[in-house]
C-alpha cells in the first residue's frame, strides 16, 4: 500500500509539472522516449541468471502491453477527444482490473468490485464538471484500450511474481521496459515522426517523464501491486486523480471545487476501506 500511495502522489504532482510542456511533439515519439529512458535506468540492474526464456518473454510481453500499448493508445486518444473527455473515460480502470483478475482466478469478488465501482464514482465526482461530452467512437475505444492494457500489465505481473517468488523486481524490470521500448520504437518507425529539435524545457520534461514518472513510478507501482489485494490495487488506480487536483490547488495555484474535492477524497477513502476490509 505505501508503494501505491507514493506513486499516486508522484503521478499527481507530475500532472501539474508536465501540463502542456510536450504539446506539439508526436505522441509516439514521447512514448518511445519515456520507456527508452526508463530502460536505461534499470538496465544496469538486469540479472538473467536463473530466468527461463519463457519467463523472460512473458515479462517483456507484459511490459509491451502495460507500457507500450497503453502509452500509444492514450496519446492517440488526445487527437480525437477533448482533455476532459479523456480524463473521464480513464476512470474505468479499477473495474477492468477487478474483472480481469476475477476472470483469471475463476472467481467473483463482490467486495472488490463494489470498491472499484465506489472508486469510479469518487473520481467521477471531481472529473465530471458538467462539460459537454461528445466523444468519437474511435477515441472512446482508444482510451478503453489504454485502460485495458494497463490493467493487463499490472494484474499479469502480480500473478507472475506470485508464481516466481524468488525473482527480485529490480533485477527483472528492465525486461518490461525492453518489451515496451521495442513496441513503441516499431510504432515510431512505422507511423511516428521524430521532432527536428527540442527546446531545453521539452528535453527536461522528457527526462523527468522517462526517468522519474515512468521509470521509478511504474517500477514502484508494479512492486506495490504484488503486495496488496486485488481490490486495493483496483481502487488505487484512480487515487491519482483527486490527488492531482489537490496538488494543483496547493502547489500550482489552480482553482478547484473544494466540495467536489472533499467528496471525492471521502469516497476514495471509503473505497480503500471496503477493499481492505476482511
């Protein structure tokens, strides 16, 4: 749980720092740069001793889906949807995490699903501001593909680590980023474009996104996923949204509806309590 809370705060704070700074850069290039930098961070820790090729391939495939497919679909959705529409449609991730885990375990966790639904309601309270919602079908599907990819990655990693408890996260995590980098690099070469030049601000932002937000953030998130129940993992997928609003209010001087923020935090707290209740 502490890992998930720390990463939620990290990502919440990142929203205010990176807002608009990568505008005008091809989304495929941004995705490849982020996972490429994350790969460089964890490559020195890679240890393949005792790792079968099958497990290594599974880790790379999980990374390709969780980080590669997720980033590409998420970035592409902004070309078809307004920012508030993207934010609203990302709220389904907790439900996808719960249903996917239940399907793989051939069970049905009523409490976990109820907690996930409560988390969705809690984040919708603050995301939905009464603005007109007129999404395109392809844009909506892209966001859901991004949500599903991230859900598959974290649930899959949690299950794989349960089957292989002797593995050490920091020694294998480069394989996840390698899979994501190969996937995003191919997408960049096929349909993306490399910017001819970058400003110093854009370079600094990409370094932060790749090394801190993606590199450290995703590692701690997946590490935390192995230590909590499925219901708690599902709920925490949406914790970054009200925390991002709170960070924007406290650190970046932006305005916010305090009643909505309070209601969202209360509902998120109730969702965590329900997920953790034995």
